[in-house]
C-alpha cells in the first residue's frame, strides 16, 4: 500500500518575498496585516495546486494524509511574518479567528485524486475545505470505488437524495459527519442503505433523532458497526 504524507510548504516564501514591489517596504500596521493575509492565501492556494499536480505521479496511491500545518489563522499570520523577515510584535494581541489545517481537501485536490488515483482507499487525517462541493465528492466516489474512509465534517451534504444517488460508497468503512446540521434521519437511512459495511460512524452535532439511532441500535442496518459518535444529539432515553 502506498501512503502519501504531504507537508504544508510547497511554495518558496523567499520567491514570494522577492516578488514584492520595493515601494511596499514601508507600510503601517493594518497594511502589514493585509499583506500577510494575501501572502497566506497565495501560499495555501499554491500548495494545493502543487499537490494536485503531484498526484498524477502516484496512480497506485491508497491513502493520503495531509499533515501540513495545524493552528489558528492568527498563528499562521505570525509564521508568515517571520518568513518574510518582518516584525510581528503587533500581532501578539490579535484574537484567534479560526482553527484550520492546511493543505486541505478542496475541489482541485479531490478532482485530481479521482482522475489519477483509482485505488484510493483512505482520506483519514485530511481536512475538507468549507467550499468543497458535492459535485467533486460525487466524482471521487464514482472514480474511486475502493474508498473506505472519508472525513466530511462541517460539509453541507445532508440531503438524503445526495446519499442515495450521488455519494454512494459501497466499500465505505468510516465516515465523519460531525456538525452537518442538515444530516437527519432520512439522510442516515440513505447512508445505511448505500454503505452497509460501515464500522466507524460519527453523527455528532447532526440533526439525527432518537428514531435514527434506534435504526442503528437494532444491529440489522449496520451489522459491522464498532464505533458510533453521537455527541451533541438530542436523544430520548429509550434510544440511549
């Protein structure tokens, strides 16, 4: 089995630094922050573009782990300032905006995986981008029939029709659906029908009710299920 571990930096910060105009050498606090944000965005996009290009060299790839950089946007900006050789003391008091991991799974990377890696089995350890589309995941599911482990937390793929017709993954063993508020009992029924081999399922903070959990608890729908995360669900006592 071939597993690809990808770090965050695939584009040289030195090259980006030399590309800056000389007149940008002098700037104030907010101009510096805006410049850092632009640099961070360019670096993230370049990383994913380079990753998508590299994937065509790994047709036997079975698993990909985007180890990358994990942290807050604020921390990444500070790291950016260090790499540019600028002072970053002004950022020490800035609040954390969000927690992210990058590189991430976006449409570009997912489509590349579908095009070049037909033996892909696992995406465990990867983080989906908020803009990841259902169309690209449908393409991946159709081109990678051996796919077993998929993280889709926070995505808006809750519609039952999506799971019944577009995201059919018969070999699926593990899926993380945490915080998909549109995922409900009907969606769960569709997932159970299309992926009966599930062993690890996270339904935390979804809209699944006690009726949906009872469907699983009977054991007939998912006979291989070993791990079930129901944190944050509003369930009645009988279903528990």
